[in-house]
C-alpha cells in the first residue's frame, strides 16, 4: 500500500473516533439542556460517523493495486465514495431543516446556559480537526479526505450557529426561546452549500476534467530539460485516487532513429516518475519536430 493511502486511512480512523465522541456529547447536552440546535448538531455528527466509515472503506478499496480488469487501479472508487459522503451531507441538512421548522412552530423552554460552554469546546475541536484533515487531504491528494474535512468544518458551522442562537435565547429571554431552532435552520443552508463545494471537484475527477495546471507545468519543465526533447506538445492528466496518469507528447529531431527516440522517451518517463512520486505512470508519444 502506498504511503499516501496509509496516511489517509489513519486520518479516517481519527475522524471516526472524534465524530463518535462528539456526537454522543452533543446529544446528551442537547437533550438535557433543552437545545434542538445541539440535537441537530448531534444528528449531523452521527451522519459524519457513517460518512467517515464510507471514506475509510473507499480508501481501502482504492488502495488495491491494478489488476487485469482495472489496469489503471481502483482509485476512481475514491470520488465515488465522495458522492456518497455528499449524499449524507444533503440528507442531514434536510433532516435538520425539517426538524427546525417543526420546532420553531412548537413552544419550548429556553436552553440551559451550560450548553454554551459545551458548544464553545466543540467549535474549537471541530475547527482543529478540519484543519488537520484538510492538511492531510492536501498532502495525499485525497478528494474523499477533503470531503471528510469539510464535514468537520460544516459541523463547526452548525455548532457556531447553535452558539449564536442559544446566546440570543438566553440574553433576550421570553419570546426568543426558538432562536436556536432558527440557528439550526440557517446551519442547514451552510451544510448544503458545503456539499456543493465537495461535489464539484469529485465530479471533475470522475469526468477526467483538466484541473491540474500546476502538475502539468512541472511535467513539461522536466521533459523539456532533456537535451533530446525539442519541445512538448499535448499533456493530458487524469487523477485516479491519490495518483495521476499522464499522456505526454514530445517532439524530437526527425532525423534520429526510432531507437534513439524510444530511448529519449524512456529517459523522460524515468525522470518524471522520479521527481514527481504522485504520478503512477506516464505514456509518452514521440513525434518528429518537423511535423508539429
């Protein structure tokens, strides 16, 4: 298993543990503290546990090596899992919105003041987890981990909305008991927006959309430094899990032999793979420079 996959899987285990503990803490505090915003937050954290489990399963499957039926490996499972994670986000946002509307129409008690302390701790912890998982997703180029990171950020947002709503209810007193329900309703909108932000890059990955200009520039620079390469032409990049597959066209002197052109292509490929370890394979097409 590649180091990137091992690191991503380790991070997923941490996410599952954190979400489980926080979901239980929110549910208990919300029930005894008369706060639906906290209960809604607990619902979202519970969906986070299941989505993190999906991410873990997806990463383990995506880490499987290439075989006869999957010559490019199993990496495409990762963005597909991301779609399921987005589905969990949308479902939790919808549930929170429906329950919030029902609670807004139902009289209830003002939340207990100690719920603010619990929320403050949760907000800080969730933001820390977001930054940690987001950093790991960047290091490993994992779209599934990026989705998991946004789960933590959306959780921090719903907790912040709950904190504001409960503060209003406590400060304003009678007539503002449902302020935390309005906060939960607003938070559901943030969750839906985050779901779109997560979905967009995963969709581009499945459709082999070109989104890797930085990697392309590095590939061209490496290839063009080879004295046998006149210039580079086409460069297509597709992401498969946490690695990339590259199709590169290079132009060489039209007067050299096929063997010499073949050797140049192999040197370029070896240099790219050595300098850019995130690239799984490079297919190089050699063209004579007088036909470009």
